[in-house]
C-alpha cells in the first residue's frame, strides 16, 4: 500500500508575505493530519517563513533545486545541506524547466540526486518527454534514459527515499493534461524500469507522481489510476484552496 504524495511546486512565484499567507491557509484547511503526504516547494527565499508557519502541521517542505557540491565558490547556488538546514525534507530534481532553461543533463541530475540523498534529503526525480518526442514514439526511450542515468549508482536501499514524478513536458503549464490512460501507461512503464534498476520489491513500493496541468477538476481521475501515487502540481498549487481540493480528491 503506497501512501499518496501531493506536492506543490511554486516555481518562481510568491514573495515571503504571499508564501506565508498560503502556508497559514493550507495549515488551517488541512488540520493536523492527512491521508496523503503533503509537500510544498516554495522559492528558497520563502523557505524559512513557510517552515515556521507549517510547524506542527502535516506539511513537509521541499527545495526546488540544489547544487551538488557541498560548499564553495558557486555563486547563486544552494547546497543539499543548506536545504536540509532550512527544514526541507525533499528536493525536486531534474525538473524539465531546469533541463530546458539551465541545460541540466542526466549526468548532472544524477550528481544532484546523490548529493541530496547523501545529505539526508528525499528526492523527487522528474522525468518526461517533450511533445516532439511523444510524436516520434520516443516516450519510453526518453523516460528510460532519464531514469537509468538519473538513478545511476543507486540501489534498493535508496528507493524508500525516492519519488519519481512523471511530467510530460507538453502538459506542463499548458492546460492540456495527459489523459489518465496516457499517464497510467507511462507510470506502469516507470515502475517496470524501476524494478530492473532497484529491484521488484522497491519498485512496488516506489511512489510515482503525475505532473502537468493537474487541477481540482482532473485530479481524481488521474489519481485513481493504479500506478499514479500522487501529483506534482504547479499552477493549481498557487492558491491554497485549489491545492487543498487536489489533496482532498484523494482524502
Ligand atoms: P503545472 O501544474 O503548472 O502544469 O506545472 C506542473 C509542474 O511542472 C510541476 O512541477
């Protein structure tokens, strides 16, 4: 039995007061416990304010990215230990926006995954194909490569601290979500490949989130698929009530 995990990826949105307002609202809506694991990934600048407000709630904190070196002359970057220190439980790594706008490749993503796990963070590893790759019939090849390279050097013992987010790039921020059947098909594929990489038992326990234009309207159809274990939500996670409605579509 996999506990669903619903995460809010705010991307480059919200000032500290806006983030604090959201956190207080969500805390009020959720109460002290939740059937699904709930995670919020604010921008770095708002982590500490959000952490303070969410103290005593069921909501965990995530960083949206990190740099894999432990410290040093990397202007503008944040380490895994710094995220941990700021109260993060998770790091979102390999997001398609990092791959596209910041030229992150699978080898770099793998270094970040190892740095996160090594610092005691859990990882949400994002994978997913572009529209062109889907049209060329390359979806499985792309996702397989991102998984194999992103998880290189990891074993069954790491699987419990890993979540995979399948986020088809063509569905992100477009209002055009994958159908439940399309998503389920790739999620099944991810679980099979994860079985080869991490072992069958670990793959059965692995939580695989869907991300890409998830809304309160489409979340319950997506999340009721057998291999969809939660959602990674962008736009619809910016308003506490709509994020809560998505969480509630599981509860
Ligand atoms: P949207 O929900 O805005 O499509 O974003 C999805 C996403 O990229 C979450 O990481």
